[in-house]
C-alpha cells in the first residue's frame, strides 16, 4: 500500500499526481509557532495500517522551511516503520551552487543532495538546474535520482497556442530545452548570448535569425528575476517580432519579475505546475506519474 502526502498549499498539483498514479492521498498538517518553529502531523489515525510506501510531494521553491518539513516527515515516518520513502520535488533547490567560486564557500548542491539521499529512497524532479554535471545522481547519490523534462509538455502547449512559432532561448544554458521543443514542433529556433553583471543586470545579443513578423516564444527552464527574458523580449520587439510570449518550466518569478516582463512587452506567460503560480498553464502529473509508478512496484 502506498500513500501520497502533501502540504495544503500544493494540493491541486499533488492531487492530480495522485489521480494519475492511482494513489490515495492526504494533506499533512503544518502549524507555525510564533518563534517560527514548525509542528507537523502526518495523516495517520491511531489504529490505521501504515503505508508500506510514503510518497511526499513537495516542490522546493522557497526551500528553507520545506527542507525542515522533509527532515521531520522522513525521520518520523521511518520511526513509525514506513519501509519506503519517495520524494516528488518538481522544483529542486540548491542545485546551482556546484563548485566553490571563493574560499570558504559551501557547495550547497553536494550538501543538499546528500541530505535528500539520506532521507529518501528515491527522488523525482523536473529540470534541475545543473551546470557542470550531467546526471542528477551525481548530486543526489542513490539508485533512484530521476530528472524529467518540462520542454515536451511546454511544446505541446505552444503548438496549440501559436502557428509556426519561433522559439528563442535567452542564453546558452537554455539551448537544450529550446532544441528539444523545436524538434518536437518542427519549428525554427535560436539562442541568445548573454553576459551577466550581477543578479539583475544582463547584456543580451540576439541570434542571427530573422524575427520580423514572427510569433516568438522565449523558452527556458526557470524564470527568477525575469530580467534576462525581459531584455530579450525588448530586443526581439525592436527587431520586428509580431509578438513575444514566454514559456518556462519553473515559475519562480521573484519580486516584481512579472511586472518587468509585462513592461518589456511580453504577451502571454505560460508555465508548468512544478511551482504553483498564476501563470501555470499545463500540469506535469502525466510525466511525473510515469516515473513514479515503477518505483511503487
């Protein structure tokens, strides 16, 4: 028997995954004390049979409190006798810092990866932001560290919403997602070059491809400050693009990011439900379920 548990703030996406996987599901309770300590309660009534497998759905945007939740849930479930613990974290935090750039810097990817591997028998995520490693298992040691992709689902959406789109990646790191989606759609694509001068200052150069009159979709795995996408949009409109929309897997959109995109001239903003956000336009439950079901057998 398997049970999927989730926090109430992620109920819609978690329940979609549970339905797609044929799993019972229930919310765990979270109470925050005035001093910001957490009190959690799993949905196990006294006398109930424990699930053999507990699937925890928790996307790790704004991750710090959530990591404490995972620690408490996993340790408590093990103490109760749950034999298998699986984590579905559609967005996986702390993956960017994979080397120390300055003396004394902590390589958070290795620390958080080992932390999750110690707590869970398997981790499923979507498009973790990996720079210098190819496989998620290099960050999360263990047999079942599974990284899925949001680009195919986004491509399905783009194909329904735009005729003959031109896909543009805002920087070199986005090339893999743009190429994947363009291959699926059979459409043109290009990738910008970028030079960053801090968290919110970027220089962008458009690729050598005609954009005049085209329906352009800027595509990336994650949008955080929105500045890179906004600058790319401004340049594309100046070059004569008929429209510029944005499609991203992870809608972090910190601070005023959406306002910045709108001010730059972006039309539609589409994201997957890996992070709960008003821009969510497509769910990842079918993809997550395909990866999860083999781990339940």
